[in-house]
C-alpha cells in the first residue's frame, strides 16, 4: 500500500474508533428477531435448512410457534435448543395456547428450552364474548404469570385487532392491561394489528408505560391494508422505535402472517431494512 493511501486509511480507522460502538459495529450488534410462524411452510419442508437460512440472513433470535405433546417443532426442548445453538440462534419467546390444565407442563418445557417468555398468541371467540370474559381472563393471566415466574419465565399476551373493538364503551385491551399485575403479565404488542384496529402504538406506550416488553414488527400495504415486508408499507417505525424506552421494549420479532411470494425472501427484505435503519439499535 502506498504511504499516502496507508495514512488515509489509518486516519479513517482512527476516526471510526472514536464513534460509539453501535455505529461502528452496527451490522453485527443488532439483535433482530423472527417469529418462525412467518416461515412455517418452509419449516414443514426442511426444519434445519430453514433455520440455517434464518441465521444466514442475520437474525440472531427467534420466537417459536409450534408445540405439541412436550415437543417444539417435533424436537424435545433440549434437542431444539441445541439445534438453534449450533446455528447461532437463540429462542427468546414461544407462542403457546395455554390453559389452567397445561400451563405447568408448558412452562417447564419452555424453561428447559431456555426462553424468557411464554406468550399466549390468541383468544378464541368463546373466550371473549363479553367484558366480563375479559375481566376473568385477567385473573387467568395473573395465574399464568405466577406459574411462569416459579419456572423462571415471564408471561406475555399477544394481541390481534379484536381486543380493540369497543364493548359497552370500553376497549377490552385496556381491561387486560389495567387489571393484570405488571410484575406477572407483560404484553407483546403487534404493531400491525393495533394499527389495523385504528389505534397508535405510541399512544399506548404513553398510556401504559413499561407494559410492552415485546413487539411484533410487521408492515401494512397502504393500498390493500394487507401485510407487507417491513419498510415497504405505511407504518411509521421511526416514531415507534424512538419511543421504545417508554414501551419497555426488550425484544422485537419480524412477523408476516402471510406473504405473496417467498417467505424467506420477505424476511430478508424486512431484516435488511431494520438492520440499516439508524433508529433501530
């Protein structure tokens, strides 16, 4: 290398060394998660190959969406944890349908897997017919949270749009947040579904600060209102991420419930957008 070029390169490196670490090593430091439901079709065809591709794209963490008879994606908790570790991935949360009858077993299996959160992803129609149903669910959520805490986990609830549909001049989602113990119950806010319901994520961060420890990051096509790759729609992610501290954010996961084309390509587009966005740290 010529002396002039050497000095120029050295000065650039020296200047870069003075920058905050997150700027200098942004590509390697961002922990962007993926909800594996997004690539469920690929996983059904090739579990290990699909997870390998997730890691190759750059995702570091995942949230699970398959559990049956004590196994995650057909593997024991220990087996699946090992598979993820071999690929450089770590499961932070698992979506499970829980009930008073199975919460203990699922919590134990989730603890063996090594996740932080056991997350309830959905409420059936028969569980949410009235406001009284939602109030009863609050008691259940607190109980689930207690079981999870004993197992070394945290319990969370993931929303769709129906929780924001007014009942007797009240928003059912507000009942869930206001009547659950913050020490036992967290919320995974789905950014698409709350917007779909006509509400703003940041308004909820400010209304209930610290309650939203996880997010599902997905975007909305302005023309159709359908799911689209993160960064390709009309959701203002900058303002949302700028209020992450108010939210209480710990982890976030890319998720697309449905994709028009290849789900693996969609999660790459979404990852690349978030990885390059300076407001995502």
